[in-house]
C-alpha cells in the first residue's frame, strides 16, 4: 500500500533553483524516476515556492506544462510559508503518504517541529538539498539526494499536455491571495502596483511557527498502548532518591502515576549509576521491588549506556510499547535525545519523561506525559513530607515604613546583565530608582558595577559615571567573590534597616554564593531585591522583597515617562502682550498695539514648550508691527 501512496513534493526554488540551460519540464520526470528506482509508484504532486519575480517566464511555462504548482512569496518567507502549507496538508492527508522536501533550510526549528510531528503521525520522509546535508537533523528520513544529482536522473519531458494531467497547474501569490493558470496573467500581477504594495505591507511572516509548542504534555493512554509493556531508564545521578524517602516506594510511585493516565501494562525499571556510591539500604529496598541495576563506573559513560539499553530493549520489544526516561541530561542534550527521537519516528512507541529540573526548552522528544522527579515520587508517601510554605510567597511587596526611606545599595554584575546595545547608559540609575519608587522605596540609591572594565566601552563608562555609578574592575573568575566581599563590607558600615539589591544570574541561582548573603539577611533586618537576565530554574534561597528581569527593569523608566506623557491635562494659557510705540518727529504718531492671546488646549504635562511657542509668536507679531511703523515714519 505504501509503495503506491501519493507523493507530495515541497520545493524551495530559492535554495534549489533550476540550473541554467536545464529544461524545466524535466523536473517532474526526474523526481518520479528517482522514486520509481526505490519502488514508489504513487502519483506525484509538486509545489514550487520562492520569489517568482526572479524566475524566467520560460521556466514558469516549463513547470506549468508538467503540472507543477508555483507559489510566489518573498525570499525571507519561503521557508515559513512552505512549512505552514505542509502542516495543513498533513492534517488533511493522513498516512500512508510520502513527503519530499527540497531545501537547504531543514535544520533548526523546521527539523525540530517536523520531527515532533513525525513522532505522532509517521510519513515516509525524503530530502533533497543543493549544499551539504545538516548533520544535526532530528528527522528520520528514508533517503536523500543532491539536487543536481536528482535532476540528472531525469528522462525526457512527458508527452502528455498539461490539460491531460490529472490536476491543473496553478500559480499562487501568497501576499495577495491571488491565483491564476496563465503565465502572462501571473507575470502581470507580480509587476502590478497593487501587488508591490501588498508584498511590502502584508507579506507573510518570515518566522517559522512551531505548531507542536502549543501541544499539551500529558495525554491519556490509547487502547493499543494501555496494556503494553513499559520500560523505565533511570539516571540515579540526575534524579537521586531524596533523603528520608523509602526506596521501596519508587516503583509504586511510578506505576501509580502511569495508571492515572490509563497505562496498566507491566513496568520494568533499570537504574543507572556508580552503584558503589549507592547506599546499601537503597540497593536492598529497590531490588526487593524488582528494580534492575546497571553499574556504570564513569558518569560520562552513563548516558551512552542508557541509549544502548534503549536500542537493545526496542529490538526485543517491538511497538506498540512505551519507554520512560528519568534524566535531566537525556531530556536536555540534543545529541542524546536525537537518537531516541529517530526511533520514535520509526515505530509506534510512546515516550514519558521525568527530570529534577524542568528544561529551559521543550525537548525534541514528543512525550505522552512529563513529571518533575519530586512530584512523581510524591504520588506515594514520604517517611516525612516537608511542605515548603515559602514557595507560594509572592515576589514583590510594597515598602514597609522602616525601609521606605532607608539606604539602598546595588551590586551589579555587568557580565551577566550587560547594557543592551543601543541603550543609553545614563538611564540605568533612573530606571532602577523608578522601579523602587513604584513599590514605595524612595531612599538614596548607590550602585557598584562589577566587570572587567577594560571590556566596557568608554561611552558606557562616561555615561554611568556621570550618574554616580561606581566601578569595580575585576577579572571574570573572581567577580562573584568580589561582589560578596563588597556586600559584607557595606553591611558592616550600614546597619539595618537598609536594602541590598543583586543584579546577577549567578548570585540568584547557586546556593553556594547566595547562602552567604542569606545568613546575613537572617541575622539583621535587611531587605533584598534581585534582578537577572534569565529567570532562575529554582526559587532562590534568598527571600526577596522584589524581583525583576533585567530587560524589564531597564524598560521601566521609559514606560513611566511614556505614561506621564500620555496623561493629558487641561491647561489654560493666557498671554498678554502690550506694545507701546511712541515716535516723536515732526508728525506725532502714537501706536498702541494690544495683543491678547487666549489658548485653551488639551496638552501633555510638558506644556511649558507650548507656552514658550505662544509667547515667541506674540513677540514676533509685536516686533513686526513696530518695524512697519518705523518704516512708515521714515517714508513720511
């Protein structure tokens, strides 16, 4: 059945153009012949994407004569438009079907998202490219060709006229939602003023939309997988047994979590670690519940052993079946997860993940369920269960009376949180002060910036120093120690109540650094603020009165200025200008000019400029009248 399934070709003509002198009508027979050599004889549909303004008319005629659909889009959007159409086509054409992608830009988000789609609905995939294939593709494909080699395989153009094909060739313009079946009409449209405006204003988005990023993480079991085998690969280094937890409860906890989703099949568990380091009571408890141990002497060999175990198990246990991976490394590292990803694209296996820390990025593995390791274990009981009440506390609190006007000192790690390109460094201090004032802190603010100041641009140094920022020159590997030392010295000289602020990713995350400050905060009545370029995985041990992302902190001052500017008030401006000109010659002329300007406008807070403009205009009027009278007197 799959050998005669329909074949859909998605062709990026920007990356893989028709070579000069090559007959465009031979493209279709070349592709059909390549598939026939592999035994695939189904009907072939081809859609060519690219900036068709650059495509010669004879090439367009050659393509349309063989039933190739031609789509115009700007060069930057070709990849995203082609992928979006492919996703829509997949929704309307379930397997078995065959996909050929002719493009050099299959890596990155394209490969990541398509490989996740392939893990759910498995199409036979083929690739063609003009340059070297990307080595880091997550995609499992049946075959690939070099574009020039694929075209050389072709025979003569088909003798059947375009009207005799099973489908009509169409020209599309994605910017204008325009289609036609004539090369001349298509050319006229692309050269029209209306198309030019649409191409400039409403051109398709060049960013590729990853459809699987919005997919849920937990799905109930399908009938075919509900009672199938489940094998668990457990990295005990990344996800150890918590202190005080009964190791006998590991298996029941995992089985219970799976049963909640409808998976009731037999569960086998293999635990990977240097088992010399595993306490004896854990080994006895786990073995009593049927957990198998894999002793790996070196930590760097552990994940390779897990991959090997996975491959061996899938050979002995064909799909449908399920695999569960308990590991931070296999969930995060693409080099490891890509091997499992290709297997999931090949066969109908379900995948589960558990990790001690939630990954920054969504894994390439399409999972039927994911858990944090601690929450997975908490499905059963601890010997004692500790409820961390402070995890539910908020991050931003208004100032207390005793801290509202107290001193605030800021320690700023310029390496973790640099000044963004194009940002005026003079705005750093006002931005920080503005953020403090929004939550009621109005005390004096001092800032010390830590970095290798040889690397800091001179204009930043001048701008910061002009606002009173102090500099601490330090090498990168001792920067955080210098910040801690400076913090301790400042606290000694500035007793509580006072406030400290740390702008750093490193001091916000690792407990080794923040624990020193934490003890000081427990000892005396200091408030603590944090800012970081990336929100930490785990809540810091420091109890903070406020936290900010660095970029949003810097943007706060400008937002406040914008709010003030937009806040309109009604202002009455009255300007009275009296001009008296007395000229005593033979003829007495008395000129009395009274200019009364009354303006009632709705203006922003910064209305002084408007007042000045009105006054200047009135003065110019009076001056011109005076000059005219002088001229008049002279002529008399």
